[in-house]
């Protein structure tokens, strides 16, 4: 995946996480573990998965869902699927 697409996906993912968790985008970076964000709970987890699938036009497998615990984990999935 090109650096421009990766950077675009990173910005898009930060926006999605911030919107779903109603938090400051400045709190989110490549080292962010989602459970460390104040609004994180099981419902937020489901809402985030749905938002990521819709916004990136992907369908996460059950194995992928277990990887969606951090910014880096979600980006890894997006890269593997060639999402944009």
C-alpha cells in the first residue's frame, strides 16, 4: 500500500475512532490501545467495528475482530485488505 494511502487511512481511522468514542483526535495515534480511551466499552467496540467496516467498505472476519483492539491492529487489517 502506498504511503499516501496509508496516511489517508490513518487520518480517516483517527476521525472514525474520535467520532465513535467522542474523544479528542489528539488522543489517538499509532500506539493507542482502544481500551485506554475513556469512552471504551463493549458497545463502543461494536459501534467502532461497524463504523470501520462501513467507512472502509470491508467485512471483518471473527479472527480480525480479535485484532481490532488497537489503532495499529486496525491499520494492519486495513492494509491487508487493501482498504481505502
